[in-house]
């Protein structure tokens, strides 16, 4: 589903937040899954990617 390198701990995400943000802007469709105590908690993606996804979901609902 997602490359394992894109699944990181919350601690790692805090350390690399600016780097991750830049990477998400450069690579369309990329996401990071943030874990807490080994369990998925949050997904990070670019705002542009989020808007595309939101529009697709809204179209499907109509």
C-alpha cells in the first residue's frame, strides 16, 4: 500500500517536519503515516493532494 519508509513515529515526524513538508510538496500523491506506540495515528499529505482527494469524494457522494 505505502512504502515502509513513509511510516514513521511521531518522534521522527517532529524531528523532520520541515523536511517531510518539503518532500510532500515535491512528490504528488505521497503521504506519511505517523504512528504512536506502533499504531497508525495520523496521515500527512500536501494540501494540494488533500484538496484533490476531497473533490473526488464529494463527486462520488453526488
